[in-house]
């Protein structure tokens, strides 16, 4: 995997984790092709919405994704952009995929290490730090609470 190198730096950013609710159960009852087609439809909807608000999807995580706002391209309104993207994404998923897809979103802001990391042919834009961990935990908590966004 090839990516444009971004020198590692500390940056204030907003992290968003998006997860498809119930995907494992759904996939267990489908062929591999059907499950992959479902994921592709979701990612084709989600990534442009997030990008339109200045977010950069840095990692696809099976049935979810990690997006960063405000880094590496600085945006002083990164938190506002992330919340606007989350709200639009919830509406777009509901309008386009309806009952076929439900998502949960966790958002958190703070100081993160961002830059190209990896080795050999495996390089990626990585985001590291407590704000990333908290955003992931918030998304998990929203699953337990049955809420789509926090």
C-alpha cells in the first residue's frame, strides 16, 4: 500500500469512529460477496460525506472506519466539521440505506500524533493518542446505550 508521506507531528484534531451495528450477525447469514457488497455500499456513501467536511478516513476497520478532522491539514473548526459530518452521515445512511444499515459514531477531540507510519510496503496515515482511544470507547458505549452518536 502506497501513501503520500506525512511527517509525524503533534496536532489538535477530532477523531471519529463509525461502526455498522449488527454487521457480524448480518454477515454470518450472507455469502462473502453479499457481505462485501454491503460494506462497499456503506463506504461509498460514508467516505465522501466525511471528506466533504474535511475529514480524512485513515483506516477501514472491518465494518467501520476511523476518520480524522484537523490533521494533517489544519482546520481550526475541526470539531464543528466532525459533528456536521456525523449528523449528515446519520441522515445519509438513513435516507439511502434505511433499515438495512444502522451505524454508531463516537467523536472526541484532543492532541494526537499524526503522520505516515509503518514499515516496508505497509505505510499509512496513522493517528495515535488518548483522543483516539476515547473516541473508540465512546462509539462502543453508544452501542451499549442504543444511541447513534456521542
